[in-house]
């Protein structure tokens, strides 16, 4: 009887916490949508005009967001590509070329890395990566899209390693004995069996990492240069989260400038919803298979 009461209390606590989380998210979404309405009324589609620049405090204000949106997507794609190359290689290495004891220790350290605050990654990127770009490419300042992508890629590696490792373990349990019995070498098994078997898992991992990269703020803000111009690989750029972090605390409440920042966050929220929706669909498909 006592156990039933305890389980019932635990269940209701979980339900209440889940409901609070959902209500909080809905309230946040409502706040963002409500505050962004003046921007869509007064500025409208000019926010998405490529010829418009981000000049919110000039005599003739402009609120062009296209370059900033492209910068956000560009940095996230590059960061995911770097994380996927390194993370997938790391996952295969730990699953096929190391002992279980070493792999478990390595996974512990990888999980620990995922908990490090992003500002620390940003500081290391500023003092190491940016400095290297400044010296190597003879740049005035090494803050650029590529340096931000490298830092972001390092942040995303633990997510890629964890998700890809799970897919690799499932593929090994399902195919390894039969495949090795047919005379496949370890490398042939990896390339011809495991990789094709986990391709949807890799894609889902990449999409989840992309969603995580879209929302990264501090680390990217410290190394990208924060210039709201069209992004180039070795040029400065701006991202939507960094724009919000830099400007939200210094503008007049209720102004069009603030409303446009809310609109920028609404765009980011829509992008995240699309990415997470695609990832959820893929994960559901993988689970069924």
C-alpha cells in the first residue's frame, strides 16, 4: 500500500513538472509572438529584403535580418560538418579499436565536456583559434565565420559521439557475428555494413546537432566578430542569438528596435521547431526499424 502511494505521488509530481514545462514554453512563445507583431506591422517584409542592412539606430533605421539569418545557418552548418567528421570517427574508434574499459572512461570524459559552459569554449577560441587565424592568415583580427564554426564544432562533438555510438552498438549487435562469419574484415564490416545501416541515425544526429548549434550564443558571439553583414568563410558575421544578447539590454522598451529583435527570435524559434520536428520524425522511423 505504501509503495503504491509513493509511486502515485511520484507520477503526479512528474505530470505536474511536465505540465509546468509545457505551459512555460507556451507562455514564452506567446510573449515572443505578441512582442514581434509591431515589427511585422511597421517594418514588414523589409526585414527579409537582402538589400536592407542592420542599422537600427541610424537617422533612417534599417532592420534587415537576411544577412544575420544566413550567418546563423552558415556557422551552424559548418559547425555540424566539423563535429560530424570528428565525432563519427571518434565513435567508430571507441566502438571498434579500443577496449570496453578505455571506451567507458572516454565516454565519461566526453559527457563531462558536454557540461562545460560555452563561455569557456568561447574564451579558449578567442585566445587560441582566433589568435592562430590572426597569425596564420595575416588578418587584422582572427574573428571570422570559420573560427566560430571550429569552436561550435568542438562544442557539438559530444552530442554526435553519444548519438552515433548508440546507433553503432545496435548495428553491431544485429550484424557483426553473421558478417564476420562470412569472412568480412573489420574495416569492410564498418564501411559496407555499419555505415549504410546507421545512415539515418547519422542524419538524425546531424539534425539534432544543427538545432543545438542554431541556439548557441556566448561561444559563437566571442569569436565571430559580430558584424551584421553577409557571411564569408574568413569574414566576420552575426548570428540571431548573439544579436539578441548584444542589443537586448541596451534598447528602449516598446521600441520598434526591440520588436524586431523579438521577430528575430521568432524566426529562430521557427527554425528550431522545423529542425527538431525533422529529427523527431527520423528518430521515430529509426525506432520502428
